[in-house]
């Protein structure tokens, strides 16, 4: 298991590489080029600049996140071939700089969705990301995107790039005629275009689940259950076609048994990377993100780490979102303190599991 941290790059993150390096047990980053729009080529120069900085800080970067799939690919438009070719170039460029895993998603329009980015947790006064479907009320997709951008403390949020807003209405209209099966066929076409390149250059694709783990605004969503992922791994049978098992996203649905899912896909060697965090269920389609500790939420982090240990011990993990604690100001979900606490807690569980299972 390699413990990693998400970092948005100099000037785009409230956290420094030095701070990340000082978290015990941290091997490196799950990196991202935050300024790249979906469909654009990630150039060698841009990747090199990011990597040089990371390596200079004594950290690795073998995992890259959010190489976003252009909406035209998901909608199956004729223009998709151009964007798939760009994606192939990006894969090759990333491989040249030591990237082994690329995390992405195939969610229409919304990367993730919350109704409150700073919901105060009454017990201790910290705050975290929160979702209550009832709060959506009459809010349409355009309004939720606007309010999300307004409440992000001036930081960009993954998947909510302002430049995507302009075309949102057209895109939403188009999706009305796309069924989940159509979306899966478009997904297959995408995988057929890119997985051979991954096999050639030793890169694994890891698909991040829908967040929350159910359909929103009537859009087709195809990655939020074990059944869904069984279909995805079959779309293109290759060790390079894997999932990024995000415990918090999948865990927003109490019906998803996370340790069982890790064992299922871990044994198949189809877990390329993991995001590990806890979630507190508050009712039907209502939850908040919780501290990592098992007792703080509804997921059993010991059972989760044990399943990783038993079936996919070489995977990359990062503490996913954290709460905002100790008056920290930063990008919602991506502060330093709570994620650092989470990383060290997970490393502690890992040490205990390793030592007890070696006996
Ligand atoms: Mn995640």
C-alpha cells in the first residue's frame, strides 16, 4: 500500500509540498493538472514542470487524477474521435514521466454533487461536505452548479470548472435521450480507443464511482454499485481496465457493502487505486462526510483496510476529503489537517493489520 495525497499545484492549493512531505508515511501524490479542460492534451512540458516540483520535494507521483473525459465522448458524438486521440496522447505523455495509474470518471456532467460544502457538525463545530436530496427542492442543475462555485472559497473544484457552465444547458438537453445502456456503449468505444495504448505503455485506468452513488437530475449514471462495476470491467477485458474504489462515494449508499466490494474486485486484480474516507448516513439520500475514524461514521475502516491488505495490498490509497477543522480555510474537502489525521489513522490500521497477520 502506498499512502498518497491530492495536491492541485503551486498557487492553486492552500497546502505546500513541504507540509505534505511532513505527514508521516506519505510516499507521494495523486497529482492533477488543475487548469486543464476536459479533452485537452496534457503536454510534456506541463507534466514535466509539475513532476520536477514534486520530485524536488522528495515525493513520488505515480498516480494522476482527473484526466477528464470530454462530454462528446460520453454522449457518443462524431467529434469524440478527436478527443479520444487527445486522450491517447495524454496517456503516452504521462507514462513518460513515471505515471502508472490514471484516475478518471465517466459521469455525465456532474463529477460530484453536494448541497452544502461547509455543513457544521454540531458535536464538535467542524464542518464538512453534506448532501440532502430534499434540499435540492426546486433547484435545477444550473443553480446547484452556481451555488457550488460561489461557496468554494475562491478555489476551483474538480468537475465544476466555470468554462463548462456555458454549454451546460445544451448538454443537459442532449442527455435526455441517452439511456444507461447507450452510455455504456459510448464507454466501451472509449475504452477500445485507449486501453491498447495503456497496455503498450504500462498505465492502468481507474474509474471513479458516481458521487453520490445514485442517479441525479435524471441523468444516466452507470458506476455506483458492484453490479455496475461488474459490467464496466467486462466492457474491455484487460488488467488496465480497473476501478478507483472510493469508499465515501460508494458508501453514500448504505446498500453498498464496501469491504465486500474491495474483496470482490481486489481478487480480480481490478482495483487500480483507492480513495478512503468515512461517511455518516443521516436519512434517505442524505449524508455528510465524517472524520476517518470508524466510530465517527458508518463505514468500518478496519474492515476496509483489512480487505485491501488481503486482496490488493499493493494499491495506492489517499485519504479522500477531510472535514475543515482547527479554523483552517481552504478548498472544501481538501484542507491539510483532517486529511493528514486520516492518512496517519489509515497507516496505523495498516501497521496493526500487517503485524497481526504476520503472526
Ligand atoms: Mn473519491
